[in-house]
C-alpha cells in the first residue's frame, strides 16, 4: 500500500510542498496541486468505497465532477464535515481528513458486501416491490434497508462558515475553460463584450492542456504548448473576468445562471476562518457560450466495476497532469483511438502497458501505428468477457467478438493487469443546455445527443456541441463566434491545424460475454448499482418510457445523475425495444449539475437574517417592559407583558381587567395605513367598502368592511376623512400589503378614470391606543389644551393636536368597547409618545397590554378578527353584520356575489357566541361542534374560532361558526374532545356591554 | 427566472413581479343585471392555455404598475408586453 507511483514531475504539482492527509484514519502524503484522488492513486490506493446496493468494492473511476464511485465524507466528526464529496474534486491541504461512505465497519471489510452474493434477490424495482408484497413483510425489509441505505452523514452542529450571494451582469458568459472556452472568452472580450469565464477546476485549459499527441499540431506546436501561451495572454485582456473553482449548477430561462464559487475549500483550517467559504453567483448574461466539454464513456461489460478499472482519459490525466501512474501493469479497452493516446502517454513515461483490447477490426491512424511500433500488443475485434480481483483488478479475460458484435467466439485469453483504462467514446456535456429549456437531437453517426439550437443568446461550442477533433472545434467555433458576437474576424482565422485522423468507429452499447446475461454483472450506473440486466428486466416487465425505466431501475438517480452511464442505458433500451435512440429521447437533466451545499443556497440568510422582520418604533419600550413577542406577518408584536413570573394566562387576565377598570395602552403601529387622496376618493371608497362613504363628514371616522369579488370578507378597518378629498384608511396588520395591491389593481385596471392616489404610510406613523375609563384623563394631561368633551370630540371622530412640539392625529375609536383614543405621531417620535402616555398614566396604574389581551377584549365585545373568525368563506351576512352592507348602493366589490343562490342559503356557517355550561372550561380554538353525541358518523356543524376566559365576565366565552347558527340562540350543542365532551349553549356573540354604554363612560 | 421588461421601469428580474391571472376580463358594468351563471362566468372561469396566453402582471416590488404580457406557457417566451388599456397585439 505504500508504493509510490509518482512517475514524473508535473508543472501542476509542487513537489517542494509536501502535504499530509488522512484517509480512513491512515496518514498519507501528497503534494500541493494534488486532488484527494490523485494523491491516493500515487499511494496506490484504488479501493475507496462500496457501492450503494451490493456494497461491491469500488475504486476511483474518473478525474472530474462526473465521478460515480469515489464519494467520500470530508473531515468526518467535525462541524465542517461534508458528505457525498467527489475525491476527484477535493484539492488536498495539510490536515485534510476523509473517509469512505456506505461501508461498515470498514471499506476493507464491509458486512453489506453480503448483498453482492444475495444480488439475485435484489432485482430492478426491488424497493418498489417490497411495498407491494404482503404488508407485514415491509417491516422486515425496512430494518434491513434503513441500515444499509444512505450515503454519508450530515453534520450535527451548526456550520461555522460564511456563505454569500452575488449578482453578476455580463454581456457574455463562457462556461468551461477548455480550449473552446478560452478562445471564445478571449475573442468576446477583445471585441468589447464584458465577459466572464467560469471553470469548475482550479486550472484553465481543460483536457487540451495535457494533450501531447505529437500528430496533432496547432500552429506547429502541440495543442498543450499552444494553449498555454493563449492562457498567458488572457491576463492582459480587458473586459475579461475569470473565475476558477466555479461550477455552474443551474441554467434557467432568460440566460439566468447560478454558479457556485468555491473560495476556501482547498485551504487549511487555519486559513478558512472568517472567510467566505462559497459564493452563489446569480448571473444574468446577455449571451451564454457553453463550452462544457464532453465526458468519456466507459464500456459496459461483465464485472466492469472493479477497483483499478478507470476511464482511459482519467489515466492519461493522472499521468500527464498529476504525474501519477494508476497501475504498474496497464491494459486499455477501447472502441476508438483515444485509448492509444493514453497508452502512449504512459509508454513515454516508462509505465508498462501490457495490451490494448479494441472492439474495432482495425484503425489506420498515426497514433495506432506508433503504439504498434512501441511493441504494445493490440487485440483487434476482441472484447473483455470477465474480470477478476475483489478489492483490486488482477486480470481480465478476452474473447473474439462476432461480426455483429452480439456474441463472442473462440478461446478465452487471460491477461494479468492491475489497471484497465476503458474508452467508450465521448458524451457531450449537454446538461446545462437542456436545463435552459432547449431540445436535443440525436446524431446517428457520432452516437450522441447534441444541442439542436444555436441562437443569438446561446451557443454550444467545442465537444459539448459535438466537435471532438481540434480541426472541427476551431473551424466551427470560429463561425459560431462570428455569428453570436456579430463580428467579421477573429483570432482563429489564421490558425493552422494538423490532425491525426481517426477513420474507424464501432459502437456496442452492451458488450457480450461467454456467460448468459443473467450470470453477469455489466454495470451501467455504478453509483446506484444498476446493471444492463436490470434495464432489460424493466423492459420485460413492460416499462417503455425512458423516465419510467429510470425510476424503476434507479439508473441515473444517484448524486452523479448517471453522467457516465446514461447513454448506455438509452442505447440498451433502444436496442432491446427495437427503436431508434433519437425517438427514445433522454431523461431530464435537472439542476444542480453537481451538488450544492445548503450553505451556498441560503447564503447570508441564516439565524436572525433567515426571515425579514419588522419592529415598531416603540419596540425598545416593550423590551424594557419584558414583553413576550409574537409574529404577526413580518411584525414582531408585543404579545403580553408578564410581571414577576406570571404565566401568559395570569398576565392576560391582569391586563384585561386593568384596561376595563382604569387604563391600558396598546402599540397599534402595525395596523396598515393607506393615505388616499384625489377628487374621486369618496367614490372610490364607496366602491371598495360595503357601506356608504359619500356622506361621511370631514373629521369623522367610519368602520368599513371590504369583500372579495366573490362576496367573502377580505379585510376591515376604520377610515377617517381628513379633508374633502383626503382619507386615511387602516387595514389589518397582516393584510396591509395585499389590500394596497388589490386597491391599486382596481384603480389601474378597472377604474382608471377615477382620480385617486394611494400611498402606503404604515411605516410613517407610530400609533398608541389609550383605552379604559381613565384614558380621557390621561390624554388631558398630555394635551391640556384639547377639548375632549363628547360634544367637541365624540366617539368616531378625529382631531389634530400637538403634544409639545410633536404633531399628532388622534382618532376617538375603540376596538375594546372602552372609551379609547388612537394617537398617531410621526414614527420617529413613537417612543417618546409611549413614554409620555406611561408617565401621565402612572397615577391611574396605566397597564401596557399586548395582542393577546386585545384579542380577548374585542372577543368580549364580539368584534371579529379577519383571518381568525373568518377564513375566506364568510360573507358579512354569515358574520351577522348585515348592518354594514348598504342596500342602496348600486355596486361595490363583491355585492353581486351576496345574491348568488349559494351565498343566500340559510344553512351557511354563521358567526355565533358559545358559552360553556361549566363557566370554567375554556374551549380550544379549532375544536369541532356537533349536535349529537350518540351518532356516528356525525355531521360537524362548525368550529370554535376564538376562545378565552373573560376576567371581566368571570366566565369562559367563545366565538364560533356554526351551520345555521343564527337561528340557534339558546340551543345546546357539544364540543367533543379527545377524552371528554363539553356541553355548550349558542349565544349572542356580543358578551359584554351590549348597549355600548362604556364607549362614552 | 424571467427577465421582464416593465413598460415603466425597463428590464427587471422576475422576483420583483407578481402574476395576476388572465388578461382582458372586464368587470361587468352592471353586475346586478347578470344571472348567477353569467356572474360566475366572470368570477371563476379562467383559461389555462398551453401555448400563447394573455396575462396580467404587476411590478409589485417596483413601480406597482399593472401591465399585460403575452407569454407562451410552453416555453415561457415573452412575446409582448403592453400597458393597461392598450390594444393587445394581434397574433
Ligand atoms: Zn415597473
């Protein structure tokens, strides 16, 4: 295990900077520039995980974000731990710890591995089938499944890192910094487009940066040499922003993209502190150039998943970029020329290549000749039929392929090897393209799905657009750039290309074995352990839609979304069902392209910033008074003010008595306030409220009820006429924004002829409501020169006055039934107003009360709260508020609906009072009401909407909606609860001071 | 996330807007003259088209103005935007 496979120095690896890290508890060394995967491979560690269903040993398969197997838990047991991280994307740093997932007790000895031998019992759809079998079986499976399922562990303590969001606007966004992305970005920026280039890796250049096939030349240089110079030049270009370690997760309509920029994941713990870890970039681009490249496909053959079996391109990258040999006895298995490039890359570094198995009959390209000259054995028209080695590949057996590719013949040859590179061709990474809502087309020659559409807002260039060879790439890129940027010339016009042409292709989605399919394990989706067998079983069982097969077999449903095997799955389905791949279509690629952390999604909106909240200008006074707060909409409202360890009930009883016996004060600043002006203001109010407004005198207040067009109560509040053409409307706290929106809607769309202007002034005023028999005396102390007599300042009227130098608007209105004043001042004087009232009220033991007491006091009076006693199905008639519905007005919002046959039914739910026979029992709000106890099932007549113990009446009171309740006064009903039935009597909803005598007390 | 060209403010992100249902449904001038069925037609019946649809939108976190939009609901392409009271563009 300690064998060092570092074979050559690489400019991307800093060998002077040795880094130690732990994997599964054991310490290893790597160098600055290594990924966890490359460092493990350099230490000859291939076995890194167990598969999800069968717990088969799995090794590192790729070198990028498409990795299905090497999924690890980073820094386990710490508050920075992160599950499901691809080892191929983790840059190592001093102190990094990682561990395998989905194995117990260890990756070397995993009890779940028994599933592999039980696999005949885990066919496709196993999980679904367990639901269908006798119900009692599920409990047995559940225990088993819950213990073996699940990838990784989420952290248990809060995340110590900071996350951020940023909006970015640019002319051109280029996604992917391979050769196409770099050239696209360079030309866009040079032509004065504000350009952003994003790349998920930490280095620019993509795969071309280690492309050393001597037969491919750009301007007489190897592609890698040439591209390095181009990258150097990017530094001097204006208008160009470059973000590395930045992965585009989602591509939405109208060129809106989300990307995750990784800022500190590659740093040591001590360097992470107080820095932003990841940033979500919200990018709005005028034009998007997708240069996301292509992913190499594996080949699907029996036991194709052993540790040591990797993508051919990954082996090349580990050798060229990281200077790591993935094995000491290497074999390649291919259907195209790219494996020959990988083989030569190893050969040139003195790494042993045993053989190349090629399913084609021959290839005449220069690179193939070179391999022959190097003396590497090539097996043409051969396929691998099996592999051996449990925790690490140790041999393969090959046989001759039949002409039609469906069977194998001849004798079996065994080749000993410890690493197998598979090359099944290239799949364009079209994920982001399809996320943007556009369609794919199937290219029969290249056997790939390609973007079907290049527009003036978006193009796909390079291999994600279906161009795999450098000459094709440059030629098509040049034309596409000219089209999208609307330019006549580019840097690319003068480029000279030499290319080694590949001339033979052979594509077989499922390679045959000498054993029947049922006895083999050709994996299609490595992460979810779906094999070609499972897909064929699903088809036999009648599944046809690709979306159904996907869900039934779980193919493509892992955290990698099946980036490697999706095309094979489609190919196998098409071949088996006898349809064309183009007709089959693909499954939907959904965001995110690679997983995002919750932190990145939430950004700064954590803790107290999780949700917006609003505080009133008097908030400090309530905090000083030790109020408990409740959330009403976004507002933090004082709920009650407990003193000396009072419970909520005790506090509310005390506050309620004080308000009726002497004086109380409530912070009413949260009520919505809309300033209404214009020559048609009165007419406007006539149309939006159910009652009449034209005759309201200046300086008078009126309660109004607002309906929806369907006749249901929408909002209520008091509106005051300040002048001939000037009103101020109050709304409920929660309804303020919606009421304003609704009024604007009618004004702008139905009645544009009305001269009315609406302004929200909720935040501009602070409101204290003084209430109780001593409220008048207190107000007199504050404003001695204001005549408070009933003649000058009667109930439902308004005065302007000054408290010292502070201007205020005072309404004599009441929501408690007591003599009350609502005093409004400019918001910044709110605290001052509150303090003045408290000071002046001291001799009357003025008691601040919260929303709970306010609710209790109004319930004693039978006043409704919209949203508590109504639920969008109550008309004013249902609420027994016929008195407020004008019969004379020709029209108002909702009027016609009050005369629909349904709204005129006598047996609708109507608002009533309820009194419990035992005055000490307080009903539960929401409790159901019935008329029969001995009947089952029994009709629910309605439910309790508001319920309190009234300290002023010394008994329990409740409001309820009851079917036909209006005619039930005095009737006995029941409220059945879990362990008792409560006897109640229907009553008039006004419990206290029915004659309203206290208003003028 | 659409980019919506408010006729009063210019291009803004969709999150500043609120959709307001089908456009060009005029509130009857004389509701009391209508039968229950006719009133219900106005009140409840809305189209839900796959394809080109005329909609009301409100720049609720901006200028608060209502306007009309023609949108293809199958691909969310916004075909036209015009002010309240203006004639809808012909197909
Ligand atoms: Zn606007």
